[in-house]
C-alpha cells in the first residue's frame, strides 16, 4: 500500500511523479559517495543477523533522524518547521516579483520542497516513532505546515504570478512538457481550493476544505471503533471468541477467518450495526465534498477527483466496472456454488452463502485442494534470502544493487531499522531506503511506503537524492532461526519495494512530481507488477532456500501456491467491483437518490450477488472513502495495467534487461511529470482500451494448465 500525505497544494501531493535523469553533477556525486563508503555490506546477510546497535563513533556527532541535525531531539521539529516557514516567506516574495517564465515553476517547486521536507518526514514520525515526545512534536509540525499550505492555496498574489505564466500562450509553448505539466498541477491545486472565485465564495471553499478535513478524521476514527452487545444476547458457547467487558461483549472486527459460522455471523451483524453519529458524519462528508466540487466548477466530486488520472472521468470508470462485472458474473456464480458446496459439506443445515462466508470457505477450499499450509513455505523465505532475491532481480533487470549501510548515531528511530543504499552500476548512488520491518508496540499494522524526501534537480546542478521508508510488520528472529516470512509477507515485501523503486528511479526535475507523487490509478502499478515477479518460479528459484538445509523450494510448491490464489478469485474481484462502484455512486450526482444504506443494498445485490443483511451498514466501516474518495477503482485499474505490462514485457523472460530498461525509461522515470496514459502507451507500444484492461484482469483468473499437470503427477 502507498502511504500518501494529507496536505494539498504545496504540501505532499497524493500521487507520485517520474524522474528524469539529472546532469553530471548528481551522477558524479553518487559515484563519489560510492567510493568513500566503507560501511556497505551484502544485503542478504545484513537482514539475517541481529542489529549491532549504533557503531562506536568517539569523534562523530549525533546526526538526528534521517541525518537531519536538528532532529536529534523532539524540539528540533520546531526549529525545522520555523526554518521552512521562514524560507517559504522568502520564496513567496520571489515568486510574486519574478517575471513569468520557467523560473516561476522552479520557485514554486522549491516552495513545495521546503514544506514537504518537513511535512513528509513529520507525517511518518508522528505515527511510527516509539517515543511520545517525538510523535507529539511531529504532529505539531504537521499542523503548522498544514496551516501554511492552506494560506498558500488562497494567496491571490501567488496565484496570479502562476496565472500570468499560463495565460501567455507564447511562454507556455516555450516550456518543456514536464515544466508545463507541473505548472498546470500547481494551478489545479489552487483552483480546487477556490482561489479563482470571488472573495465570498473563496472563503466558503476554505471553510468547506477545513470541514472536510475534520469530517474525514472523525469518520476514519469511527471506521475502527468497536461495537458492544449485552452478554445475554449472544449464545453462551460463542462468547469466549470475543472480548468481555463487564456485562457486555466487545466486537472489534469481522472475525472473517473464524471456523464457527455463528461467530462470523454474530461479528458481522454486530460490528456492522449502524451507528447514527457515524452515519451522519458520512452523509455530511459526501455532501460537503459535492458542494466543494460544484463551487470550484465540477459537476460532481468524482469529476474533480479523476482529473489527470488514467481513467480521466467517472464515465470511463463506470464503463470499466460494468464491463468487468459482466465478464466476471459467470465465474463468480461458479465460485459461490463452490463455496455453497463446501458449506453444505461442513454445515449441512445452513448452506445458504452469506456475506460473512467467502473469506473462510475459500480458505478451506484452497487448503484442501492445494495443501498450502504457510508453515511449509516459511523456512524457505528467510528475510535475508528474500532481500537477496530482490537484489538479484533488481540487478539483472535494472543494473541496481542494494547495500546495507550502518546508520549513524540518532539517525534511526529503532535499533532494528536497516538503512539501504540504492546504487546503479554506472550512475552511482540513487538514494536511500530505511527498512522499518519488525513488529513493535504501538507501531501501525499497515504495510506502507513513505516518501521522506523527494528527488529534484537543485539550482547548483546536483541532484537531491530521494529518501523513503518501507514499513512492514514482520516477526523478529528467534534464537534458533532468522525472521521467516509467509508467502503473503514475501509478496508484500516485493510490493512495497516496487513503490521504493518508483521513488528511487525517478529523476524528475521537480520534487512536486517525484516518484510516487502521481495519479492514484498509476501509483500502484509498479508495486503490483512486483507481485507478478514474486509469484514466478524463475524468480523465486533464485533465492528461496531452506534456512537450515539450503534446499531450494520445490517448483510444484510454487505452482500450487500460485494456483491456490485463483480459488474464488472471481468472487474476490467481484467484491472489489462492488466497493469501487459504491464509491463512484457516493461521489456522483447529489443529492443522492436514496440513503447511503439503501444505495449499499442495491449496489451489493447488483454488483456482488450475495444478499444484503438487514440492520447492517458496511459503508460506515469503509475507511478508503477518505483517502481514496472516488478513486477506489484504482486498485483494479492498476492491476490491469500491471498485468498487461507483465504479460507483454516480462512473461517470456522475467530478467529481460532490455524490457527492464524500457520499463524504467517509459514508466518509472517520470513519476507524475507525464500523463499516466502516455507512460502506459510508451511501455506497451499501444493505447489500451477499457476492454483491454478488463481482458487482462479476467485472464489472470484462468488456471495454468502446466501447473495443473504438474500437480496431478
């Protein structure tokens, strides 16, 4: 999953852009860094040993988080934010006094960079640092920078300095495509804040933006809030499956994997029971988004949200979802019939398939048919072996090597965080990845990629190297074994490294469009593509070795694992179509034709097929409505693009260096600095249609005949 900042405009964009290769300055700097570094070590070994803690450095100074000197103590966030705000004021004055031209865009980008360098770092620290003082200081910095972003988004003089540039056709025509796109993105950020409106409407837009932020925060908190029920209302024999609190039972999730049908049913009905406050919050959020979209000139919020994406419009999204649903319908019916058959076998009196059934019964079918108990696979997937596998793949595809580097004192927030230098065989150092991979108290459970510092070409000709964090939740090593990954954990590791490579291999001139700062339906393509590599035996065979015996993972075990993922996969995809359609309707034409619950019921029955359960409101737990409002379809579209790239460029040879270089040149190198469809066209050498996207997704569900034969031997 890609983690994105909350700030708009001059703060972190919700997408990642591609980098163009910088001049000799940055490349020479990278090569110099490579020559002087004496602390690099092989990546596989570094992840299969316990960390040694900070090295003894009698003469060195405490560097501070990520090597930022001020951040050796929580108070440093105040110093960093004050410096960023001081620099911002100077840059605003420069932007407003500089004649319109390419320099205007460079100043705007430097303004964005000075704020993002504090905001992005603070956005990570406030959720991941183990010390409360650091988290609180980072939270305060986020608030402070956020306030400044709101001011900049409504600064009329600043807006007019950019408008003068974009209104001059001769000047616009003289700009290179990346510079023009970045200028247009900054203008778009201004306009969605209502800057082009009269004073009264502008104030209304600002007020709506503030209200939407507050409602989003409240709704997100409510999506995870547990429900409770009086003990006597639950059958006694299932109460032990839940947490007790006096006379009540607390239900904090769906318990989707519980083998007892009654436990899953109870959890579903209680956890999804409607909460009046949460319902009101969602209605206000959707209504406020619609009002803001109309105020700034869009017919719906969805039209506003999809500007600049692969899909471009809600009409295209709905065409994609409806065609996909049609193609899936027969397969989905067969999946539900298979689930019904298994339910009848295990629980004869109650064989109707209900919404709480598919996750559990599809797991039972997978286990029975393919014998894919994760514990059989874990010994072959030590963390060190998986990291070495990534290193081999990246080296053969892109000429990149990962080296472990000992961090300086104070540079990392936990002693088990590893620092990787990303080095190209001829271009030198490309950037740094901090790997925060292990479980610890109070650490968020999501696997995420965070941009800490974006790449950009600096005025002196050097390149500002990107810095990112990959955050996973892996078990720690034990006395008898290194950290061992399940197949799912291994796939997640490859997924997140896809985001990291997007950040590292972008060499955009502008920070505003670096790496993953691109449209949402393109941002997940590089990470999903890495999942295809993680599921290919030719790749897995390079690194999957038993940590004790050195025995390679048998090919038929990889084949069984891959084929098992296709069990009930049509029903899973159909569920995603339902969620994405619901998201589009909620952010479409307002006022909504019915209550959000009535719309849920209609959409579920039309696009999923399992019955709606009375007195439930799943939409109140749909947390993605906040970060992915009107863009939840992005997961499906990104997977379609990744599937096409895999089949057309890497299926024949996953280590094809020429295809790897084209992938870098056409897709990774541009971040958000080029229209996403142009990048897809450049990679595929054709312009894919909606039908092509649908076909790519559906063909992924087909069983592999070779694997079937191998498994039957």
